[in-house]
C-alpha cells in the first residue's frame, strides 16, 4: 500500500503544478503519460493510474481481510486486473483452498461486475470463495449477505 500511496502522491504533485486551460489539463490526464503506475516505476495516463490504483487498493484490503478470516491459507497470491497472471485476483498458496475476485465501483452492480464475478466463482472449485468490492455506498470491512449466492461470500472493504 505504501507504493500505491507514493504513486498517488507523485500524481498529486504533478496536478498541483498545472495551470492554464482546464480542458488541456483534462486532455493531458486522459491521453498523456503524466501519471504513474501504482506499483512499478513507469508512466501512465492519470485516468489509468486512478483505475489501477483502486484495483490494487481493493485487492490489498481484501487480502488483509482474508488473512484475518483464514490465517491457515498458507499465504496469498495477488494478481488483480484483467491481464494478471493468476486465474483469480487472489488465490491461496494452498491450491483449491481459497479464491477471490475484487473490484472498485461507485456501486457493486455497476457494469454487471458483481454478477460476472459471482458467476465466475460459482464455476470454481475452491473451498472458500469470495467477492470483495470497494464502494462509497458500502463503507467498512463488512460481509454483505444481500449480494451472496452459490455459497460465495461478498464483502465490502475500505482502506
């Protein structure tokens, strides 16, 4: 999380230095590599930095919660995002023990993400299956049974 914060601080500093036409500022944020990858030392546009920052933040918060729930998981592997190297965003070191999908959204039903993650996990063999989301409408680290199905636990998380 320290790396994620440091990248956000670099983007904040760049934004604070800007002046001039506000549309030029937004154009730069959208199309130019003036932002920073949350974990790697490389440039991104700020819109992509925002998206990736919250992807990583949710996965980190979810991993913390999972380690509290399952200290016997043997550790966790995190690879959030569509291009990641794992089959799920979070998987236990013990094969078949635990798996989770994660996302950040204004509401958990945005773009069908919750439904898609539940459907994906319903086909998975892991003994413990979870969806974690971050949304301003559902603050706190809290289980959200109203969204659960097929034995998959759904949790909201915060930093």
